[in-house]
C-alpha cells in the first residue's frame, strides 16, 4: 500500500497527467494534446476525466492525497485564479482551482510551471541531495523557481523567481516585460535563434546562414547541432547565452548563497556549449563563488552530488537538470504529498 498523488503539467501544447506515489515512483503517465482551440472548458473536462480514470485504477492500492497542477502563468495562490496566461488563452481571471475541485471532489493545488520544475528537481533530480536550491528553466522564455527548506519560495504575491527578467545588459535588447537586456533576451531558445539571425544579417556567420536558408524551422536545436560540429558562429551564440547566465548567476550566488543552482529547460541540452562561459563569468564576478567553487565545476551531475555529500554542502554547485521535461510533472505531484506531510 502506498499513498499517491496526481501530478498535472498543463502546457500550451501538451497536457500530461501522472500518478506518482509518495516515494516518488511513477505509477502511470498519460499525455494528450492540449487543443487550446477547443476551449478552456473542454480542456478542463478532458483533464478531469483523465484524472478520474487514473485515480480509479490505483485507489485500491492507497489513498489519493490530492491533485497538483503546473500551469504556465502567474497564479494567485490565495484564490486559485490565474492572473496572466499568455499560453492558455481564456484562462486568465478564471477560478481554475474551484472549477477543478468542483468536478473532482479532491484537494487541488495550482502552481506556476517553472516552480513545479524546481520542486521536481529538488525532490528527485539534481537537487535531491542538497538543502536549498534554485532552478533556471531555459525554454521559449526563461523561468525560475526557488526551493527553500524543501518548499517553493513564493514571495509576497507568488511572483518570486522571475529570474528571466534580471538585467544582464543595461542597454540591451528590449524585452516584452518593459525592461531592456533581460536574461531571457540572451539565454532562451527564442533568444538563441534571434541572436543567430542577427549575426547572419551582419554577414558574420556563413555556416549559420547556410543552415537558416535550408531549414524553414531554424531552431535553437539546429544551432546547437552546428555548434557541436565546430561551427564558430554557432559556438559564439552559446558563449553569449552562457555569459548572460553567468552574469545573472553571479548576482544570485552573491545574494542567496544557496547550495545548488540548476539549469533546466530545452536549451539546457546545449550545456556543453554554454556552461564553460558561465564559469568564466562566475570566477570574475562572484566573490561567494570564488570562496565556495568546487575544484571542477563542470563535473557531471552525479559527480556534483557526490561532491556535495563529501563536503557537507560547503560548495556552490551549478549544474544541469536531470529530469528533463518530467521535472514539472514530478514537482506538481509533490505538492499534495508535501501538504499532507
Ligand atoms: Zn524582461
């Protein structure tokens, strides 16, 4: 017998639902297309039906502790409403939690998706052996989450962790948030493609130009593939992304002195291409890093965990995420388990 919870990761394109037991073992996972086109109510109904079906299968094995749902947007933690949801049209100012609880008759916890990813990596991923950590998620934008004492730090109004909008270039590229030179203007997948197009336009990157003209879906992944093949133009883009991350992390490390800083999201698969530039910046810009850096900051994640254990958490670890796109799903499932603790 083990109690379990349901984790839901509701994105702009995919809806994923998992039953996970209180020790973090995945019991079942289902994935659907979100079909935002069919509308909010249909997505909600499909989601609740799938949660009920999954729950019915396992409720003879243990008690359902609740449902945790990761959503892309700003969530009002008190009222369970979404304040802003650019990727889920029609969901803003809608009582999401109340509507799901009404349909499910079980406690529901909503959480921002980047916070869920941070909690998932803390529970079962890169941060499982450390105390406090934060995570930067490099995707279409740059999200973030802070986990202190095993729990998400929300700040006054649930908005803590917006690291993607830290200024890394005072007069830099304009950002949708109203600022200029935000981290996500240099280290997101969107930024990698934009920077590639900029150097192509400046006539500085023949390899990138050739790839962009032959590929209609010129993506960050394509640019990474060129980088690992040694294309200098592509490598430069990732060095710039790493530099911006290093500048942001230097400030975070100086300000927070946490044990671990995890880099996740799709762009983190290009870790080898940008990570060395992070450490160049950290050495130059962070006194806390200088005092606590591991001998080999580029050691593998398992090596990093071993280092943390061996020195009792006295080193600052900057490392890549381990759970990939599953992090948010595990983090969402963790929420009801945590509340029951
Ligand atoms: Zn911004």
